[in-house]
């Protein structure tokens, strides 16, 4: 995986100085990629890697796998997904690795509580190039937590797709298509119009909002926006990237 990282960086035009800075500031070496060894890997149309979390993974390894997926992919690819993205892509850097580490630290409840909860409910998740998790499937109760095209809780974006016999196969469809995905009333699914990279960028900004505000403040603030018929949180995350326009 370490060699793959260097290849990805070269393919994306990441400067060697950036790689050296990540190694120096975060002590990244070949052994750090071992957390991804043996995981089911899915590749999107831009060549980015997503990894399926094993159903029995612990919180420490889940959190590390998420971080190392961002490192391995050497960038999110957000800038290449669409000519009309809401914001400029943040360059791949040691500073971004640090930001993700800090976000994960304050959203650690995602890994300690939500990851096992999703697995117990029959859902599955993949790590993403954005340093987050994306999940779907599970029982009716879990499905109540995902609204519209999906909902983010901490570092987990939960697609509004449930009751599947093979949620990993559905995750593969999402990633390979490079598009958002939706479920009809008869439980069949279909690809949406939105580029997955844009959607994941939008949801990662929500993850940062969760981290900045904390769970209670985030939920209260979001609910108050609904009462006031405002959309500040979604606007900050990017209305176009989130499929709101």
C-alpha cells in the first residue's frame, strides 16, 4: 500500500515536498497502511479507493482505516468531479491530514458507537477518499435515521437505502457508478444525477460541522434552522454539492 500511495500521489500531481511533509509531521510509514490490508477494496471511476469495513472491526482500527484511506488516495478528487462545484478543492497536505485527525478526535463517538450500531442493524460501511465513512442498508429502525438522499452523523454519511440482502454489493454499485444513489418504494435502487465526489465533499463538511459544534449544539442549531425556515448549515456545506439546487 505504501507504494500505491506514492503512485497515487504522482498520478494526482502531488509534489514530493508534500509527501515528505506528511511523513515528517505525521510519521507515516509502510506499517501504517497495514490497517487496509485484506479489506475489500472498491475503486471509483476516477481511480480512488474505498474500503469495506469488516463487520467485526473495532473503533480504533475503523478510525485509522478512514484516515489512511484519505492518505492513500492522495486527495479527494473533488475538483475533478464537476466543473460547477460549490467551492475550490482543498489541496492534499499535511495540514489536511491534521484537520481530519482533529475532526476524528471530536467525532470519536462515530467509531465507538455508530459503527457497531450500523453493523448490528445489518448495514455496512466503506471508508472514503474524503476521510469519512459512507454506509447503507440495515433494518427499518436504522433506516429512520437517513432522510432524503442521506444524512450525516459525525463522521458517518448514511445513505437512505435500507432492507437489502447484500448491502456491500449496493455500496459497490454506488462507488463504481460514481453517482449518488436512491431507493424506490419497491426497494429497488437507481443511480442519481449527482456526482458522488460532490456529495461526499458536502457530507464531509457536515462532519466538520458536527465536530466544530458537538452533537448537542449541532442538532439544536439544525432544528432551529428548520423552525426559522433557514438553511445555513446546508449552505455552508454547499447547496449544489448536496443536491439542493
